[in-house]
């Protein structure tokens, strides 16, 4: 804990520097530990970012910490260093150390995708439910192996929620609780395995899913995707045992699969004795209309494997997701995984089940939608006002990210480097392509879930200065 004494003769940056330095030397902060971000620590202490930056700069210069590109500041090993306890700190202004001279640049505005801001998590209610469950007769389960498919209360509440929000009809026996999309896909890869192990997958698509299929020795058959949606015509000759798709919000382009394509995809699955894996990763976060019904809700032949998650609506660190298996695959699942235990903590599952049972999850989702709609709208308004026709936004109306297209042909490598020079982090689209040479070079990827509305405004203004005031 860092304490600032306002009536001290020492400047605030010096107080921060000395307390962190002492903690590192006394191993209260250990090698490899990540320090709070500059913005986060400044907000916590109620001081300016420049003050924190000054302290961190001095610590970095002296070798106590190291800046890592896009990740923040990390503690270095100081155990073998001989330190002078009465060292007198020089004024950091006299050192003339620029941020760019550190080993890695630090981004003040990180348009990353995936993480959520900590203040969005319902800490009070989560603590309340945790205490209630640990003091109830249910606590005996803590020292027992839980239900292999996941806590029954949670599966029952997920079944009800899916019916209300996604138009799905299933039973709790079909629901399998997992510890993230990768876990569920890994299970599926073993269940679906045939002599011809081919998965049809969106190109571009989510690289995390692609890696699971590759690691399980599946061949990938590309379903071309662009800003207008998927091109399904080629899938009929694929010979794939399943197609992995994100129909409610295609990742990364953000398009919604129209009804005629949904029916075409389901007909392909029926005709080919195949399955559709529906990754519904952020369906709750829709801002311009009500969430579209799940592909699963249109399936009359039990050919859809639905995968949902709490990572975008509640917290990615909970490591809880779920999969709804077709009835005809349950026997194979039971046969292959009868000895597997649920990978998610029973306590986390029971707390989440109680949280959903009392209606708090849906209240939380509505609050999240309002919060992220405001950030989405600010991003659209500022980008439109500042960039004009120089940048085209793709993926409006839902989710937590945009694709920025540059009609004049600016290339992503130059765009990313220029942004870094002004303290802004944006991302390449190349990882989402299996065939990376096919990725257009005039597009980049930007999320906004970790930035406030004001930070989005400031970040976009800096991007303008980086991209349009410093032409190559």
C-alpha cells in the first residue's frame, strides 16, 4: 500500500519511488510481479499520471522495474544488487529520460480487446452470495467432487436464461460447464473425431479456436468472411464434420448472419451428417437492436452445438463457460468423459447459479450494455468527427471492438508504430487469418472495453495526430 503525505517536504513522486523501491528490496514485491498501471495508480492515489510516471521512470532507470511492450511495468530481480540505503535520488527532470528510451514503450491508451474494467464486477453481491453459501448446509460439497457436468443449480439457471434470452429449448442434461472456450472445443474435437478430421471455419476467425483445432490434428477448411458476411457457397464440398461459426457477431468483422444463411448452414449440417458449432461469445452486448435469436433456436434436427460464456458479460477470470450438446452426442460424451470431473470451481459455479436465480445476472447484463453502449457511441462519434472519410468503421452496433479500414491504403505496420509513438496501442488483424498473406494490410483492430469515455476521446485525438499529421 502506498501512502502519500501531502505535508511532506519530499515531492509526491519521490514518496512513491521510495516506497516501491523499499518493497522490492524487502521482497514484499517479488521478481516478475506486475505493478499497477500508471493510470490505475494515479486514480487510486488521486494524483496526476505524470507524478506516477516520474516515479516509474526513475525505478526503470535504476533497474528495479522494466517496461514491457503493451503489458506495463514488471519488477526485476534485485536480490543480487548491492544497494546503498542512504542513496539520494536525483531529480528525474534532470535525467532527461524520455519514455521512448525505456526498453519498451508504455501505452497510456490501450485499445485492447477482451479484458473488462474492474469496477464493472458486482463485488458486493458476489461477496454476499459467497458468504451465504459457505454458511449454508450446502458447504459440505466443498470437500467433495462436484457434479461431473457442472453444478446442477447453475445448469438449471442457464437453461432458463437461454430460453428467455436466446429462444433456445434444451434440458440441463445437455449442458456441460467448462473452464473456457478452449476446454469446450477440446472436448468437442474428441467427440467429433472421424477418419476425415476437417473443421470448416470462418476466415478470418477467432485464432484461439483455430489453435485448438490445429492442436487436435484437424484440417481447417476456410469459410470466407468479409465486411458483408460469410460466403457459404463452398462449404457444401468441404467434407467437414463440423463448422465453427460466430453467427450473432462474426469475429472479427462484426457482421450478423442473415436468416437465409442460417437456414443454409443448418441444411448443410443435415445433408452432410455434420454439426454447427455456434460460438455465441458476446451476444448480450447488442446496442442498436435486441439480441438476435441463436442459430440453435432455428435448429429442428438437433445439429447445433451451442457454446456460451460469462467472459464478456461478467468476468473472463471466472473461467466459466458452458456448452449445450445435441442429445445424439450425449451418449458419446458420457462414454468418453465419464471419469472427468468438472474443471470449474464448485463454489464459483454455485455462487453464479444463485446470482442468476435471483435475477441479478440479467440486471447486470443490462447495466453492462448501457455502459458499453456509451463507450461504443463515443468511439463512433469521435472517430466519425475526427477521421471523417479517412477511416471506415466496421462492426458497429454490438460487441467490444471495431475494425478500422483506411481507404487510402495506409498499412497496419506503419499505423501501429505511429500510434505507439503517441502512447496509443492498436492491434494487427493478421493473427485472425489462417492464411496470413490474405489479410488486407489497410485494416487494424481496436477494442474499447478497458477505456473510459474520456480516454476514448483522448486516444482517438492522439491517433489523428499520429496518422494524419505525420504522413510518411
